[in-house]
C-alpha cells in the first residue's frame, strides 16, 4: 500500500472503481485505498491470477509427458544415455515442485471462497498486496514468515 509520503496517480487510484477485478493492472491494484483491502475486485484479481498460473502448470505437465514419451529411444552411447536420463530426472523434479505448487494454488482458491484469502494464518493481520503479488499462495505475513524461518533455522524442521 502507498505510504502517506507516496503520491498516487489519481487515474490509478480511481481505475478500480470502473474496471472488473480481472482487468486491473498491478499498479492499479496497489493504488487502491487500504480500506478496500480484499474487496471483491481484489479477490477477483487474485482468483484470475491463480487460475492462470494453474492452467500454465497443467499445460507444462502435459508437455513433460509428451517429451518423456518422445525420448524413450535406445541410445547406445552411455554418455548420451546418462545425459538424457539426467535431463529427464531434472524435468521430473521440476514437475514435482509444480505439483506441490498446484496443491498450494488449490488451497489459495479455497481460501478465496472461504473469505480467508489475504490474511495471515498465524496473526490474522493482512498479508499485504505486495507480498501477494509476488507470491499469490502466501498464507503468512512477511513478519510471521520470517519468524517461522528463524525458528526452523534455530531448531530444525
């Protein structure tokens, strides 16, 4: 959110009043008044962003499946075979991370439906638009996340 010292362009500050949430740009979203935090338009904006990210991840998964099917040929050279196997392993690790992200996206969409999106799980405070733009699946405010990471560093998992 803009601080009192930050001057907000009046066109940006009022654009949210006439646009649908899905049509808002990031600067327009950031220019919204703090009193409008997680209103219907902001929730619509984040729902659209999460759904687009989900669709992108699912299309990547389909491409991986096709790619792995294409590369099943037998390669006589051990070095070439090792390179192909390493590429496949890297691709599968990436898809595993994306699978976990898909689960977080589904949870974030459920939080939107439940009216809990945008608020910290630990403190109940607003997470903040900047953090949600950077990481739409965030469930903790920056301060709560830093405390959690510090505890993990001190005490382990």
